C-alpha cells in the first residue's frame, strides 16, 4: 500500500535553514486556483511600483535560485514573486 503525505516535510513555507533572505524579502505561501506554492516575495521592499515579475524556476530549480535578483528588482520598483 502506498503512503500519502498529508503534511509538508516542514510546516509553513519551506526555506533552507542556512539561507537568510535579503532585507525586505519574505518567505510565504501563495494560494492560487492551482494550489498553494512556497514563494519568496520582495513586495515589502518595493517603493513606487514600476511593474511586477513572476519568477518561475526550472524543472530542477527552486525559489532560492532567485535570491540574488530579488533585492535589485525591488530597488528598481519591480515587485517580484
């Protein structure tokens, strides 16, 4: 009989314990019609919005792949998730 996981491995949004997001970037859950996703959101660091960007990792990637670009995008007024 196959086991079905009912709880996430880590409660809440997963983020490696060795990683600290940049100032103004928060790890949170984003709920959509297609399910709930763990995201990194730079929205609290954006001043004067110039647009939005949805950053989607590849098949073997993760949300942490975008850590280096979240603060620079926020500094330029781009809200990225």
